[in-house]
């Protein structure tokens, strides 16, 4: 969830969710009480963690036909007049809450589960405001993954919160019963082990084999 910056090209009326879909609007942007808020592009680690968890959730949901999993800042309309549209790094919506075909526009609901992956520039106040918008719109569970601190904060619609360490598991609770994924596995940076054939071998000239000194 990259840092947010208010985008005010001129003194114009408040925008609507429909305006957000028009050409010329920055692609990575939320609409917060009618004001456009632009995101910086996320870093590589953010994308890697998001994909890893999207695969885990998507596989679990698809094999059990539980609903839809979306990623990549997919937007949801959480409030009207003035409009608020928030994008989620990952979101799950059950079939019961969205039985129709996937809409082109922003569905007017809060997903059952939202996952936000923090970026180094995220401000705590902005993050908490976004969580509050999700929960107020009907989202029942929010996972906030913090790669820098190697932990996750869990927020629930009933107001309860918890903190998970690397050895703990993200759980679907009553939204995705049976789903579990160790946080450390999500945060792990995978680097292939070098085989003997891949390791550079020093030659008589003082450089690696095949590389001029």
C-alpha cells in the first residue's frame, strides 16, 4: 500500500466514482470523500509479497468455489455523496455477496477480507483511515502486512485486533474457514542456492572463470 498524496490539479468540484473511470485520471488512485488521492508505484518487494499471498488465497478460494479473489488495487465504492473508492492490494468477496458477473465498475460494498501490504513511505494515520473505511463499509477482516517489522496486524469488524509474528499464521477465521498461511513464508525472500556449476571459479589471472580480469 504505497504512500498517498492528494492530487489537486485545480479548484474543481468533488469527484465521483464515475469520474474515476474517465480517461486522464491517474491509474493508481483512490477517491476519498470526493478528493483524488494518488499513490506512488509500489516497490518490488511489495509486489512479490502481494503475488505470493494472492496465489495462496486464490488457490484456496477457487478449489472450494467460495467466491472471488482480486488484487492489483482493485477498487470498491465504500461511500456515496461524497464518494469514497478504495483500492485493495488483495480482496476476497464471497459468492453470496456478489453472485452476478464481475462488474466493470467499482462494486458498492466492502470485501469480506482485505489485505494491505505496507510500503516504507506509508503514514500510520493514512493507513488507519483506510482500515476504518474498509470496516465501516462491511469488511469483516483486514490483514495489514508490515514487511519492515516482519509482522502483521489483524483488524476485525467487531473492533478486536491482534498482532502476528513470523512464526504465526494468517487465518481465514469465519470468512475463509480452514485457510492458514504462515506469515514467515509470505515474507520470505527466495534466493536460489548456487550449484557448483553456477559458482564463479577463480582463474590464474585473478578473475572469475570466463570473465576478463
